[in-house]
C-alpha cells in the first residue's frame, strides 16, 4: 500500500547479513586495545537477547517467515483484524522484547508505528550476559587480583545489530574488550575491537597475563619482519594490526638488553613477540633461519626500542629479499 514502509523489508534484515561490511574507524593491537578499553574480562555467554537478533538462533528464521506472511496479509488488506494478527505475530516472534519495546507494541495502532518499533529494536542492538571468569580491568583502575570475581558474577555487554556488532554464541567463552559509558554504565563492544573467542586469543592472553601481574615486569616488544621497503605506505591507511605486507616468515629476531639476549622466530605473518620486559632500552636485530648454528645477520644495524613501565613498543625489520 502506497505510503507505508513495508515491515517485510525490515524483517528480511534478520534473515540475512547486511551486504556492506563494517568499516572500522581504527584498529588496534592488544596494547592499544588495553589502553582504550575500560573493561577487559574473560567470560562465558549465558544468554543473548533479544533472541530474534541472535545470528546463531535457528528458531528465528521460521518466526521471521511467519511474520512476513502476516505483514503481507496486512499490506493486501489493511483491516484492524489483520493489524491485530500482525501484532500477535510480533509478540510470538519476539517474546523477549525489552520493556520499552513491549509498551510500543501494545500501543501501536498503525503499520508505521510497527515499522518504527522494528527500527527502535534494531538500533538498540543485542545484550549478551556473561558468566565472568577473570577480570583484567573494570573501570579506570586495573584490578589487583581476581579475588572479586565470584562464581555468580555476571556482566551485560551490548553490541549493535549488523556487521559492526559481534555475534556471540551461547555457551562459548570469550576474551572481551569493552567500553563502559560513564553516564549509563553500559558496557559495549563491537567487531572492530579485539573481542574474540578465548580459543583465538592466544597472543592477547599472553600479554594480559604479564600485564595483570603487577609484581613482575610486564612490558612487550613486538613487530614484524617484511621484504617490503615501502611497508610504511601500507600502514598509512587502515590496516590489520596483526599483519604486514610481504611478511618474512622464519626470521630469528634477537632482543638484546644490557644484560641478556632473547630470541623469537617470526610466524607466517612475519610477527614476533617478547613479553615480560622491564622498562628500558632494547636493541632488535634479525638473523636468517638456522641461527645460531649458522649466523647470518639480515639487518644492517640493530634497531633501538624503548619500553615504558608496563608499556609496549613495536619495531618493523626490513629483510633483504632472498636471491631468486
């Protein structure tokens, strides 16, 4: 019917992912994520609400199909009975609407008001309840221990609907980086943060292990080895902080202080990490695979990096391309 925004169009959003991928304004490594997140914790998902926004809820699609059918009947015949049937189907499809959404549904007296209700719910996103296991930060100050993490502690974290939101799964355990709004005290996270399944968070957990231990050194030096002399141009635009162009894998990286030397081998992404460091200056050099049995220095001169107390430093090493 002309002039009405079809509820079908909005409901269809729940049956398929949005076509446009999320564009993150900034991406951070774990050090940057720790510096910019008010709340950092490990938790297991107990529930995701509203369930009809849960991507992993298979019961949602049949409900959406029935809702679309009821909507089509109303568009063909906009009677009061068909509007009532459409509202009934909305109640059935969305049993866990927030209280404000329920009020709007009960008072809706037109198709337009139901469309606005749909938009309201999508705008408010999803609430995920976590059973908390470990807290690394909660507020402006870091937690000194896990003593305040009881077996019944829960956190509610909001994330928006769509590709910029994070699709949590019930029963799965996550490392969560969240912001905490000072006025509303609402925790929020999204797909641009370093929130991820605990099983996928190995290097981040290593950093947080040292970071959380106040009594011991907890600095980090990390970086990449690359064959690309122009790597800085690649990093001048939004990029994945865990990757670099033309990575040099299998390079032995030496980290040298005034008193000791430590070594790491770069992975397939050319990435290397050293954790548990005191504040101070360090020198970083790269050697060919086979070190120390075969010593072949690949960097013209050591690169100096400075680590602040409980801080992070990064260094990229440009490696000569191997002869063809």
